[in-house]
């Protein structure tokens, strides 16, 4: 009986550790909340200025807004840099979303922006 309880406890611990490891952040990965939908968040928070496809609006492009689909822009900006701009804003044109979005939401938006890359 003790061996069975120990085996069940060990199995539960192993499953918990695997789940935890799958959700930890590192330099090359990010945590996305199970309910965070980057496409929906981008559509509701970002598309007004960046268009749904990330191409941007002409009047904002003239003020320096990047085409988020551009391969060079994607290559030159890390996930952390993109998240920082979403969180803290940039100059007078890009508002800060740190009080409106959780870190999980911001990471989900960054992940969605990565899917916008031109094929």
C-alpha cells in the first residue's frame, strides 16, 4: 500500500514538474496564458492603428510606424523589444498598454505579431 501511494505521489509530482517546465520563460520562449488570444487582442487593441494585417495606416507610416509584416523589421526586433514597446509605449505616438494588458496578454500579442511576417 505504501509503495502504491509513493508511486502515485511520484507520478503526480513528475506531471506537475513537466507542466511547470513547459510554462517557464527563457530567453527563447515566452509564457502565453491559456486564454490569451493574441489575434483577438491585436484586433481589439492594435489594429486601429496597425491594421489587422500589421501593415499600418498610411498617416502613421509617415510618422515612422513600421510595417510589422516586414521581414527585416521582424528580424531586427526581439520579442522582448516588441513587448517593451507594447508595455511602455514609444515616443508620443504609441501609447503604453501596461495598465490595460497583462504580461500574458502582451506576450500573446507578440506571438501574433510574429505570425504576420510576409511569406
